[in-house]
C-alpha cells in the first residue's frame, strides 16, 4: 500500500527504481527473530535474495547470521558486520579462490555438496594449517511442490549429496584430518507455500540424524535451510509471514537432542514484501488481439516472471481504483519476446506517464538486474525518498 504522499514523491523521481520500505523490513525481521527465539533457533539470512547494502545493514542490525553462496557474499557479509561465527557458505561449485577466502575469514561452516568438495576443502585447509568446519548438504529427495526451476531437493537436482553416497562421506570424513564435522544441511526449494513439505523434511532429517548417530558421528548442527514462501497475490494482506507457524512445524516434528542447534536460512520470506519495482508507462499499444502496456522497466530490472513464470501483483498508482478496467499485456522495453511481466492483466485504463508498481519485488529482484541491452543500472530508493 502506498500513501498519496509517497506516490507524489514517486512522481518526481526518474523511473525505473526499486522502492524499499525499510520499516516493513525491520518489522519482518523482528517478527522472525521473536518467533525463532521462542525455541532457541538460529536464523541465517540468505544474502542471495537481496544484497542491497541498506538491506544488509538492516538485517545485520537485527542480529541474524549470513547464509552465503559465493566467496564475494562471504566477504560482503563480513564487511557489513555479520559475525563470522554466524556465516555459512553453501553452493555446488565453490572455487578454490572462494574456499580460500572463506578459510581466511574463519567462517562458521562450509555446507559441502560433494565428496570431492570435502577433499578439496580439506587440502586447502591443510595448506593453511587450519581446520574447516563442515556440514554435509544432503539431498533428501523431498518434493518442495514449488515451480520446478526453484526445486532443489530432488535426486534429479544438482544440489547436495544423495543418501546412497553417505557411506562414502563418513569414510572421507575419517580421512580428512583438517575437517571438523558439524552436522547436516538441507534446502529443498524456494517459495514453498505448502507447509506439509517442511513436515516431510523433518521426517527425513530425523531418519538421517539416526543414521549418523549409528555411525558414531555426533550432529551439533541441524540446518534445515530456507524456502518459506510469501503471498505474491495479496502483498498488502499479510505482508509479514507467519513465522510462528513455520517454526512451530519444526518444533513439533524435528527431533532435537541435548547439545544440538537448529539453524534456518531464510531469504525470500524476510525481504520479498519490503520492495516494489516502480516504473512508468512509456507507450500504450492498442491492438485487435491484445493491448500492450510498455513499461520503462523490464527483465533487466526484474527477471523473475521471465525466469520462473513468477506472478507479481501489478498496480497502476496514478489511476484510481474506480476507473474502468482494460486487459493489458504488461511488457518491458527489452528486445526479447519473453520480456513480459504478465499477460491479461486487468488495470484501470492507463496512459503514457502513469506510474506502475510491480509488487513483492524485494527478493531475487534487484540482485538479478543485468546490463543487457546496455541498460542503465536500476536505482534504489528508500523510505527517506524526497
Ligand atoms: C537460496 C537459498 C536459501 C534461501 O532460500 P529462500 O527461498 O529465499 O528462503 C537458503 N539456503 C540455501 C542453501 C540457498 O541456496
């Protein structure tokens, strides 16, 4: 929801830009940490969802840890003041350079995704005379029931170590003197709205937990990943996720023993509702089959609709809700047919210069912006916009 005052300020601003509501972000973070604190859970923020510096500052100030998927994310987390004891590093393709950077930074844990990677981290740690703490990312073969392009926990996905390889993991751990085994890690997908998925995950984690114990390996960290979804259809209805309900699923279904910690890695659920992409209508093309609204923002600013067929709520901020509606295909200016935010969108009859908001754009939005077509880098503005 935008106040008339904010819309007036938008009107004076060059478009396109991301508008961040840092107050909403702060309230979301607080709701999450309060709910997690009830059970002593540890929450890491997945930087890849949004590493805008002001977002990182706000997340860091709220006391969360950092979940990183590249060496540069590890460095960014530390630069922004995240406690290195709360920095974890996941990813299927960590380069030697990235591993070395994370070893130098003394991060809390590497979430390792293959036996070969365990051996490489062990060798690089040995060369530095260090011990690397590792958690084993296991592919639990649990279907996240989300879009197939953001499903990560099935055997056909590239992520994690499959369960039939775990004997090899235990054997390799025994040989790798510069690795310290911390525990297990899972992340089955993103934008998960069917919470049964998390219950199924708990059941698998409990089984694997027992398996490791039977091998004589003590699990200190149970990292169950992230993936909690948000409501893209009704961005103003409950802009803050039901974190209490989410954590309670783990409280009720995950077996946690004395001395064990439960870790989460949330990205989208923390940041998605706190930003909108604000753009202007450049041209209106009325056709016989289709009417097009051509915006000054496209896949170079927000690629989710084109990459994942993602739905974003689209609003005309200039026209009132009572104006007669027209059905438009809302498209961008980029020279690609897929550069389309959505087809058949009912909007008030729109004109050149109208402000259009693409909502729920705080996660996987600005961070995926590109310079394709030699476009200007998308700008960001915050609550203090003037
Ligand atoms: C992307 C990612 C996350 C965060 O996912 P969200 O759906 O944004 O919560 C957590 N853990 C890992 C390993 C990831 O790659």
